[in-house]
C-alpha cells in the first residue's frame, strides 16, 4: 500500500498543498455576532444589492473569491480550477456566482460538509500534480435556505429548541501545490511583498504557511433521525465516524491536534459527538469546538442550538482558523465539516436524514 | 510544467485508470427505444416498486452500482470511494441510493455533465494514488425532473420543438488504478474467470481493457440562452469550448478519435456544436454523435430534439460505448457530457442558463 494511503479512509499528502489566502463575507446577524471582525465584507442588506436571495447568495460567492484572489495577489487566470458548492437546488449559487471567472470548474455537493469536501478534493488534485492553483468556495444564505429546507420566512414558523440558524456567509480559499512555488504570476508585478507560493502572507511579516497534510473521506451515515430541525443529531454520528477513523488511521490520540473543530453540529450535536468519541476512549473535550457554536452569541442572538449552513464552517475556517494557524495561535487543526444530505422533498416523503463528514488536517 | 498537464485545460494520466465494469438501468421509454439491449435492467414501472419518483431514482442508483459491482466480481467493501450525482435538489437520489454501500463518498454536481465530471475526477484520484478502486454513479428520472425543472406531469404541459426528454436511466462504472492490478478481492473466489484489474472482461474472451487516458475540465460558459426548453442551445457553446480546448491541448485533429460523443445536446444543440467547431477548422461531422440522439427513436417515440438528463450519457456510455471499446468496434472515444447549470428558481427569476462540458478520452 503506497504511503499516501493511511489506514482505510485517510490520505497523507506527499507534498502538502498550502492555503495561500482565504476570505469570507457575511450578513447582518454575522456582524452582530462575536466573530464580526473575521469577515472581509459584511452586508446589512440581506439582498446584497440584488433582487432575490438566491442572487444575493451568488454575489457572496463572487465577492468571497474576489477577496481571496486579491489577498493572494492573483488574477482569476491563475486559477487552475475552482471547486465550489452550496445548498441551493442544483447548486446555482456557485454556478451563477462563479461563471464570470472563466476558470475550469468542479461542482461538488456535500451539503454543509462542502467546505471540507472541496478542500480535501482540491488538495488531492494539487498533490496529484493535476493543477498548480485551486480555489474552493462554499456559501449559504439564511433566507434562501429557510424557504428551501423549512418554510418561507413569510410564514413566520416557530423554531424548535434543537433548531440551528443557517449562516449567511461564504468562505473562499486559494490553494497552491507545493511544486508550483515559483510559478504564481503576481496580479501586479510592482506590488510590494507578494505572498510566497508556499503559504506565507509575506516573508517579512514572520507569519507562517498553512498546509493541508491529511484528508479523511466521509462515509454516508444514517442514524434514522428524521426531524429537519434537529440536524445536529443527524450529523453527529457521521462526525463521530470520520473523526474516529481519522485518529485510528493516523494512530494518534486526540491531543495530536490543538483543535478539533466540527462544522455545524450545534450544541445538541456537539454533545452527542463528544459522548460517542468518549465511549471509544477519545476524550476531545478540552480541544473541541464547533463553528456553529462560535459564530453567534447563542443566548443574546436567540440562536437556539447555534449556527449551521455550509457558509458557517467555511467562514470560520477562512476568517478565523486559517489566520490563527498563520500567526501561530494554532499549530495543528482537524477541520471536520458535517453535512445533512436531505432535501425538502425527502423530508416530506418521510425519509430519514443521512449525514456525512469530511476531515482535513491543517498544519502551520 | 509536469507532463501530466497538457496545454491549459487537459491532463494526461501517467498510469491510465481502467474501467473494469459498467452497468445501466432504464425505464419504459428506454425499453421502447433502439438501445433497449444495452440495459442491465429495465422497469416498465416508473416507480421501480417504490412510492415516489424520487425514491425510484435512488433505487436506480442502487441497482446500477450493484450490477456494476457484480460484473466486476467485487464486494462493496472493495470500493475506495464512490463519486456520484444527479439532478434532484441536494442530489438526494445519490445520497439515499448509495448510503447502504458503506463506502467513502464524494458528492458531485455537474447537472447532465455529471457522468464525465465524476469519471474525470475519479481518474485523477486514482492516478494520483489516493484510491485503488472507485465507482462513478449518475442517474436521472423523467418524472422527477419534469416536476423539478418544468411543470408537474399532472399539468400536462405541451413541449416545444426544441425540448428534449429526460432519460429515466442510471449508469455506474467501476474504475481501477493501474497500480492496483493484483489487489482486487474477488466477490466469489470460486467464480469462473474473474475480470483482470487492468480492464478486461476476461482474458479468455479476447476482450481488451478500456482506459481513461486524458480529461479536460469544463469551464462555465453562459451564452445568454434563457429558455429551459432549449437546453441544447444553452449547452452547445460549452461543448464547443471544451472539445476545441481538448483538441488544441493535444494538438490533434478530430480524426484522432473514432467517435466524439456529447451527452445530451439533442438535434438542435448538435447542429450548433458542429457548426461552431467547423468555423475553427474542426470538421467532426463524420465521427460525431450525441447520446441524446442515440437513445430514442425521435420520430416514432415523439421525442422532439432527443434525450437529455444525466442518466442519458451515463447509460449510453455504460451500456453501449464501453462494451464497444472492449470488443474493438471502437478504439478511441472522446466522451463529452454536457450540463445546464440552471434551477427552476433561477429560470423563474429570469436568469440565463450557464452550460458546462467535461471531456474524458477513453482508449481500448
């Protein structure tokens, strides 16, 4: 078995791709939350200047990728490919939001796990030598998600205690293969101190590069939960499955990582996950967090179990965790985005909610 | 630039992955068409024994993958990963249809280009050394697609002359990395003449292996078409873009291939494509076909411009083209599945229809 494959589910990258830049955009509730400062752009207008929420969601994808490219001092033509996804039917936030970049495009769908799914796939495509630079873009919008998955906002439905709020947010990442170190064309050759391809913001700043070292592919796990207002319980078994597979494949204890972070399990799902892992001897309680618990003040903002949506984990990773890895506050993070693979139709037809979780290991 | 990358858009596989088996399932209209014999299973019941069309679509995915695994004499546990997608919102035909296989799973979305998108990605993951065996599954269902993209069947809407009919069909492919030649566990060790991992049906039969040698990634092309009943015109510019990029990247004329085949442009889109390519000096008319023109008797079956849907190209490739490559009737095929990246919502909001096309080169 080649060294690239570790155990049954995990791959180790021989030349770990680096995250050369990341950016995120958000909405009004995200501005009111504790992480308002992580966003590159925040709009108090839920329409982002467009005439529909779906078009707003596309505009967020455009803005997030433009910001990430700008931070990397790269023109769109430097992109070998884009991997993108969202929660709208037929993933139209991505296809409409990113059609203007003219880049080779891979549409992916992992519900709220899309951020980690796209990062894991991109790392494989870069480490495999097929592309030099890739962008990953993932976003969600509260208003379009409510009418897609639950009830139209105008209906004014009450939310149950286990409900989470879909984050209006979008995160974008620019990844570079280790091999392409010198090949990145600068946006403006006269600009001061462009980032090095091997991941630093700038050599002069003393900030380090951030690398994707491992990825663990998700398996669809269906624990029989059928309440679309209890996504945390539906996704927690998948998170448990992937995190325990990852730790077993690497043969490391939980404290191998400074932080093990899930995407949007929320308060209820996080409790289930830590309990399931503890049963197997993995005590992650002192180094675990969930992006859905970080992005809002749950009590003050009346967010019930926390944030959700694929823009939740994408924004927190892009705006908070990547910068903290870069400045040394974090050294090694296991980023585990979780997705609930249901649709409004499947829920109305009485189906349970299958979950999936992809894990990506990031090191400074 | 590594030898893996050819030109701007195309990759060449250093160790071309092989298609070790393929299978497809279809419905009543597919049985009535000229390709009825290519299907491994045909159901006259649009529900496939389930109580909704969406569940029927999931069942087709299950059945197609089971048939492909059976032909390869492989158990589900041999799958390193599955790449799958469909046209339903949130790609639920795939997530529900494939949740029982217990395999690492990548959800992809390329509308009707999903068959080629998933094959191209799978070939990269195998050639990159990340997995030994991968399955690609893509399907669509006429009844669920009509109510998703156009009007509910009960409405009895009239179809326009440029309309195509969504194929009720699903294709599944099992791919093996060249390196994994001896690692495939047989389903039944006592079974006669199992397929070799390097692509033959059986050494004794004299049939050859089928390999994926190149892949060209799609770019989103929006020509401004906004009529959801004229998908051919919306997708043809993307097919033109990818096919011309592929031929330019390889530096070969169109007759490098025995067959250049698009997914579901239909009669109108096929005319546009051949005209656009001819303008550039690529005359493909004597070696071009479209899966949407092959699967039905357009006149007798009243199919207007032909078949469409992501099950169209997946079924024709799995049931007709792969076997013809294996038996030598075809030697080198450029398979170009085309997708229209719209949704019912985007169409109602007045958006145009972006198209995309992925190309995969298959050789005997």
